[in-house]
C-alpha cells in the first residue's frame, strides 16, 4: 500500500508538476544535468526578506527527476537559505 501511494505521488507530480517555469525576478539560479540518463534541470529562486519567496524549476527529465524537483519547490518555499540547506542535508542523509 505504501508503494502504491509513493507511485501515485510521483506520477501526480510528474504529470502536473508544481512550480514549473522561472522565478521572475530571480536572485539565485542553478543548472545541473545527468549525462547518463539525459536529465537536465534549471532552478531559479526569488528571495524576499531573507526567505525563498518563489522557487521554480524548468528542464527535461524522467518521472523521478521531475517529481523530485516539483516536491522540492513546495518544501523549500518560505524557508531561509540556512533552513533550506538544513532540509536538503537531512534529506540526503536519509537517502
């Protein structure tokens, strides 16, 4: 049952990604790619009062890449850069 829920969430974010596009204006941007599978992603963020006010991604990728980027944007909007960094570090340790 947990596996089905996981698959539903991934497919939902892949089919209807949240925060796809570019943050305008953007104060921070990053680009990364995985030449092994062809995923390529750009991330832009707009900061306001030291918090992530807008965070968007664009590019092409598999279902996991797209869903991960979509979920990441939802989790990090409203956080400060140190809070976002801590969240990402905790996620990477869990993985």
